[in-house]
C-alpha cells in the first residue's frame, strides 16, 4: 500500500514530537548553549563568509548537475522547438485550406487533424521539458545539500559563529548546526544575501525606534 505525501509528513512530525517528548521526560535534553552579544557587524561578518562558501558550493553544484543533465536538457529543448515549429506550420496550412474554397472537405479534415496532432506533440514536448527541469531542480538541491554537509563536516558551521568564545557545545547542537548549515548552503548564495538584508533592515529599524524613544523621553531645554 502506497502512503500519501500528507500521511508521510504527518508520521514524520509525529515521530519527531515523540522523540522530543521522550528526551524531555527522561531528562536527556542538553543544557542551553551560551550565545554571544549579536551586533550588526558581527552578524554581517558571519554572513559574509557563509556567502563566500555558498558561492563555491553553488558553482560546484552547477558543474556536477551540468555534467549529468545538460545533454538531455538540450535534446528536449531541440525537440520542443521542432514540435512548436511543426505545430505552427500545420496550423497555418489548416487555416489556408479552411479558407480555400477549392479544397475538398477531406483535405480540410486531414489538415485539421494534422494540426491538432502537431499541437499535441508540442504540448507533450513542452511538458516533458518542464518535468525534466523540475527533476533537475530536485537533483540540484540534493547535490547542493550533499556538498553543504561535506563542507559543514569539514568545519564550516553557521550556528557555531553565534556562540560565545571558548564555549563547548553539545553533540546535538553540532548535529543541528551541520544540518542547518548544509541546508543554508544548499539554498544558494541568494538566500544568504536575503538573510543579511533582513537582519540589517531589522537592526536599522530597531536603532531608529530607540533613537526616537530616547529623544521623546529627553527633557526639553
């Protein structure tokens, strides 16, 4: 019996909840890790080197996916172009016969059927290309996560940079750090750049609010 996607997601979340509840009840939850004071320059520096690493991972991912997928993608693009051109040609021919009073009904019907068949072939070719691209995106994401996990295991950690100096994080934190860093690197440099923009905008807004509050509370001369 094949399980539905929603049931698989529900079972995964239920399993995760059971593990968390068990760890809490058995007093096996590690203590909280100490985070350092987070400032805009510190966060920007952290994001900067993550962005640089993501660029390398992103390029390596492109090369690997290109090597295994580009040839078939080019074939599908060519097939779609030929099918689209054939559909346009047969549609024009069918339209010409439909307006030609000297053409027989059998000729018109044959041209219309040929045009319909060509349109279907073009639609099938377009669908095949879209499906192949969607599959390529999934493969690229998996390859990116693999490279991200490899780099993270080698020592590049995102959450580690948020901890205080000389802190000794537990094994569960290291595992979570590896998974989070792998996912961030798999998402590419654009996502990390958006994170930096969101944080800097938040800090600027917070600083503006603090300045306005301090000015409103300051005694008038």
